[in-house]
């Protein structure tokens, strides 16, 4: 039997080491689906409940494996559904290849059913590489280039395949004019780039003159843990983490101040407020107002930035020296040039601030609420978090608690939709993580808004594929408060507007009952003293578990650097008749008070 283009496409995916394709079927990819049927589950067609979830699962797999995630969808509506997940990949710099069907070539341009202009649709999100395969001879080069580009540019790419091409007999490119062969599936290594010596000398001069050095790391520093640690020790620096770099350094290091920004910690705020020198490594953290301040139009801190992408250096803060290079190699070259201060008072201040902050968070998490304080959910998890766990968090108020309270240690990996900040990524991220590492426990922290939006149905996907994972533990913890909490607080703090129930209130449903019906283990928690036992049981279970925690929407996600203007806005919202006025004021006062009296019950 002659191989079809669909057969050869799957063979090419195997050559690239692809073991799963997250997808949903449709007649625009029928030729591909039938090829999967002949492929003996290599690669696997992982059927999610929605194409958006396919893209998110591919992003999650790529984030946690370091490889390329692959998703597939039919033409028209299927292709459109992929976009949100692909934009998540683009903005967080994640390599994903999307394979998308299109109407038959004979019908193109006729406004045929489910025909949309896919080139226009994907022109931005797949700007790194977008190709339509119109003849079989194009296939090897198109697939290989899509993978190489995704890997080297850390970006999504897309391959459009008309339905009739998928079913056509395959013929390879010939050795003739206007046929283009491919160089094959060469495994690529990240480039090792080192800045020139004179630039390293200039950077060292800036850093060595600092007496209060702050370091900010992002996901680009993930391969440079030892080097960042050594530089921080020499310079006596504190280290803050951008949200996507949360798992770069463990939180049990006394000079790691935690997350920075709107979801950040007080020690990170103090670190940036008081430092005189800033070193940024592998981050394009977008909120410059959380970096060292300006005085009379000039930055208060001298700054050095290291990044492999020359297009992002100097983009957020005025830097005296920009070092374009690989983080680990550049820091290794910089280390012998560094001397650091002899006075360790700054480091001691940073460590004192960090220790006090963890005490504060513990006290805040134990504040009584109706019925469960959401901060305590993550605190109890942190105390039990397996050293090899993978944690995915969703957007919304849950991201606040994840960013501040989850203590990373050991080999824990964690992520979320960092730049797009889209709802609905946590559960498919966890599914992708389980396919990337079937021998490691995965945990998804999700608000009930995201759960109802698009994650609830993915419990069926978890139930369907759990038997493939050698470690069956996948825990979905739902922060169940019947409110779109993050937006409710944004309305209060930024607009001085009371919560509007018609937009903010969510219908009540038992997520535990749904999970049980899907064949998963499930537990409902409405007593804070039962949280620890619920986590213990879920992390020891022999199958995936849903923990449905009824928590209080009025525990405020107050930034440690909240401004008086924000406090006045919340007061205005109360005075205008916020439906939860009395309770939210009480919870806000009680929670914030623990920041100043952390040892009080």
C-alpha cells in the first residue's frame, strides 16, 4: 500500500520524537485521522474536549518537557479555537507546532463550508513560520522547518494542510529545479553565546560598585541556577523572581524574595525599592513601575541586563550594560570579575525581610474566613508538596495565592499563562505535564470561573488517559467561591465600583460530584481543618483527584505595596453598596493586620 501524505507526516513527527498530538477530529483532517488509525498509536492521538484545550495541553507539555508540543485541528472552527492557546505559546516563548486542516484545493476560494482564510488567521500568532502544504513534495521541508523554527525561536509555528493533500499518495521531492529537499530532523541545541570581554568588564564594574545589589531572574535563567546562586553569594544580593521564573530558584533559600509585581511579595517590593544596583537575567518582566524608582527623571539604580534575545534588553529599564548571551555561560564568564561588598548588611536585611514575610503569610493564611481562607489552600499544599511535583496555576485570584504562597523546593516545576494571563490553562497544562512526565505528580490550581469556562470537561480527558501514566496522581484543586474574584477586586480597587452580581456571580455546582461521575476520586472541603487531610489523601491516591474547596471570595488579594488610592477605591465601592461590604472590609482589615502583627492569632 502506498503511503499517503498523512502517513508520512506522522512518520516525520516520530522522527522528531513526538509521542503525542493533542487534537480534536473533524473532516478537515480526516486524512490525518485515518493515518493515525494506521500508526499503531505512535504518535498517540490524544483527544481533548475542545481545540483550545489541545493547544494549551501542547503548551503545557512543551513548558514542562523542554521539547516541542504538537496540536492539531480541523479547518474553520477548529483552527479558530486553537488561537488562544497558540497566543499563550507566542507570548510565553514556548515551542509549539500546530497542524491545521483546510478545505480541499478544488473548493478553495469558493466560500465553501468551514473555509476561512487561515493565512490571515494565523499570520500574527504563527509569524515565526506559517506554511500551506499544497503538494506532497513540500511536506518534509515544511515539517522540519516548522520544528526547527519553533525550537530556535521559542515560538508557535503552523502547518496548513488541505484535506485532499492529506489523503494523496506521497511522493518525495525530486532532485530538480524548484523541488526543495530537507536537511532532516537534526536535534538542535540552544546556542551558547558569550558577550565580548570588554562588555563583561563594564558589567562587572557596575555590579562591583553596588552596595545593595538586587537580582531579578526570569524563565531565561532556568538553566543557570548554580551560576545565579554563585553571583548572588559574591555580590551579597537578594534575588526576586518574575512570575514565569518562579521555579528557577527554590524558596527555601533565605535570600530569595519570591515573586515580583502585582502578584508579588513585600520582600521583592522592598528589594527593588531600596537597592542601588540591579542585575536582570533572562527576563522581560513587563511592569517597570515595580523596578527601582526614578528620581528627577533618572533611575535610582544602576542596571545590567543579560538575555539571549538582543531585542528585549533595555526594554523595561535604563541599563548601563546589556550583555547579549546565554545566561549560564555569561554568568560564568562574569563571576571571576566580581568582588562584591565586604559589608553584608544588605544581605542580612534581605534575609530578615524574607523570614518575616513567610511568618506574615502563615499568619494571613490562618485568618478565619467563610468557610475556608483561600490562602490556606496553597499553604497546606506547600507543606506537603512532593519534591518532584509539577504545578500549573490558572489566572485570576488563584494566581495571587500561587505566586505568593507556593514554596518551590527540590525539583518542583511550575508555570501558568504568564503573559497572556488567559483563563482556562491550568488543567490542560497539567494534562500536558502528565504526558511529558507520566512518572511525576501534577497539580492544577483552578478558580471556579476557569473551571466553568472550559476546564470542567477536561476532567473527562483526565479520566480517559489516566491509565497511561505510571504515577496516577493528578490533583485538580478548585477554589470554589461562586465569584469571578479577581475582577470583583479589580472593580473595587481600581474603579471604586461595587461588585456587580450579574457579571461576577457564578452558578453553583458541585465539582466533586462531576468528578465522581467522570470516574475520578473527589472530595469536598468546607472546613479549613480538613484541608491538610484532603491534600494528604489526594497526594497518596491511586488515581486522579478533584478537591472541591468552598472558600471565601472576600479574602482580598491585596498587594504588599497597595497604594492609598487603591484603599480609597475599595472604600468607595463599599459606600456605593457592594453586596459583601461588611464582610469584605472585615476580611481585608484582619488579613492586612497580620502584615504588621504576624505573630498574633
